[in-house]
C-alpha cells in the first residue's frame, strides 16, 4: 500500500488488512511524502503489528513509482494491493488465494461495493472478454488486485511512464501478455470514490487511459 | 421445499424492493460465540468506515429525526453469560449498546421451558447475577424482554401485564428502570396490536425484530434486523437495504426469509 495524506482513512484501511482471515502476509506500507499526520499513524501501527513494514519517500514520487518500490522490497510470492482510503472485507485475501489455486490463474481482482452504497462494480464487464473490454475500459479494481509476483516481474512491473492510470496499463500489459487474471463474483472490498486521485484528477486519468487504449506512450 | 420457496421470495423481494443503505440501522444478536464476536467487530469497523456512529436503543430512538446522521444501534436479547466478553471491546471502542433481558434468569423458578424457548440453551449458557452486575456497572442500556420469554400473542392481556410487571419488579431490585422493551421472538406476528398499546403504557420504546423493515423506523417503535453471522456482508446488506414492509404486513412473514 502506498499512501499520501490519508490521515482520516488510513486506520480503516490498515485494520481491514490486519483483520483478514488469511493472516500469513507481510504488510508493506510506503508513505509517499505525506504532509499530514499519516506517517505518525503508520508508526503507531508498525509498533503494534510486526507484519507491518514501513517505508517512506523523501520526495513525492507518485503512486506508480511507489508501488514499484514496494514490489522490490516485498518477500512474498504474491502481491496484494490495498488503497489507503478503501476497505477490504475480512475474507478478501482468503477467497482470492482460494480462487487463484482453484482456477490456476496468475492473479485476480474482486467485485467491490462503493462506499456508503449497496451498488457494486464491475457489473457486466466482469463477464466479457478481458482483451476486448480493455480496449474501452478497465474492469479490474486496482485496490483488489492479488497477483503472482513473478508474473508481475516478467512484464516489468508497473510502467513508470504512466503517472496516472497505471492500473489500466498494468492490467492491459498482463492480459495482452496472455496472463490469466480473473474477477471474483463476490464483492470483497469497499471502494471510496470521493476525493481521491481518480475523481480529483479526472482529465489526467482520462488522458493516460486514452494512451493505454491507443497503445501510446504518454 | 419450504427453504426453496423462502429463497425465491427473498430473491424477488431483493430484485424489486432493494433501496440503498439506510441512515438509521438497528441490529440485534443473541448468544455471542467466538465467530459472532468476530462478526460484530467486523461490522463495527465496516460501518464506522462508512461514517456510522453506534448508539443505544434510546439514543437511536431520540435521534431518528436527525435526517442526515448515520447511526446504528446494536442490541442483544435474552440474557447470556457470553455478553460480558463484549464489554471491554465496547469500552475500548466507545460503543454503547442495549441488552434486553428476561428476568426469570435471576429467580429460583424452573427454567427448563424458558431455556427451550430461547433456543435449546443449557442452564450454564445464561447469565448470573454477577454478570448482570457487570452490565449494570457498564454504561450500556438494559431493557426489558418480559419475565419468561413467552410469545406475547399466546398470553392474555392480563398475563402479558403480569410478565411485564414481574420483569420490572425484579429489575427494580437491581435498580434498573427500563424504558425500552424488545418483543420476544421479534416478529410482528407474535404480538397483537392491542398488546403493543399495553407495552406503550410501560415503555418509551418498543423494539421488533425482523429483516426488511429498516426503512420503517418510527419514534417509539424500532425495527431491528438480525445480523446473520453465518452469512457474508452482502447477504446482511441485502437484509438491511431491502424494504419488504408490504410483504411483511400482508403475509405476516419476513420477505427476506
């Protein structure tokens, strides 16, 4: 998890991971040069749970580069994402690992609830051909991604030329390299869409998303 | 067959009557085993993340008309010794709940039929007077639940009054003055309309317990929904966000099974 200025939501995100029914993980958190109390909160959690490994950037590097740093530091065979303003339901990791083992896929995401709503996403796009749907939109919820680390490494991790829409680019790279990535039908995550990078930087997101669709460098 | 019909009815109700996440949610539990405790912890975290505050039943009732405020009341019915395991967690998390207790528990009366009525429990599952003292010392609310947990409808008006009077009398010995009441077995079909009026003579708040009614909260008449521990968040979310009151009133059964 990479985090920047999330003092109001970070405790929920962290506790949702620490409370997972699947507990055999290291929880790497990188503070991307927060200017609020985020780092202090992270230090508090690091002191109470030794699965948390805390890192920080000396300058603001952005999500894409921060995630690649975390992948480099990670020791496990699988990488699971979590966003700092979202919430993972308790069975999330357990069900995703079960899914990967059962269907022999390289990775998976899950359906999610929207925060303060009963609505879920993705809807029909979950069922369509992934290569086809990725030409128009990204049906994968980035915060729910669980993926084989070796597979990530093979496609070169996140493409750092994508400051925004790095998740769209990653999923596009994975699917176009014929990696198998599924979407669990069961919603196991709560997605916050208020005041985050996807809603506050809509134009930038749209431009970078277009670059993915047209296979251009931004 | 019965289960298949229930599933079909549930599906149809969810399809046509699912609304959104209500701002006022009242949930109830009974005995608290390890899994239920975990489930309560998770639901508290999930709803706090979504901006809900946890309040007692009385506070919930008082704040029903605060339109945009998101509140949840948690309550616990009957009187189990496992409840004391929750107290330190609630304390640490600054959460106030309501315990609706039958008073037969604190008497020397034969409890075998009572234990059957509350779900084939053993004598050592129910709380002791020491456990009750712990609840009294805590900041939580204690509400009445009749003396011995009969289906209200099966009682005459006089018998119901006796059940209430006895409940209140025994609580008085512990300096408890309940202003809230939960109907045994929860559902409307287990109580007659005039009995609700009788209960209103004694208590400010009467609580029901059936899924599909969260959008029908009224001051003085609180609709609670059970949180099903064996089911996932989505199942429980459907229970609280689907408004099946037409079905419930028409068929005297919950439209969500």
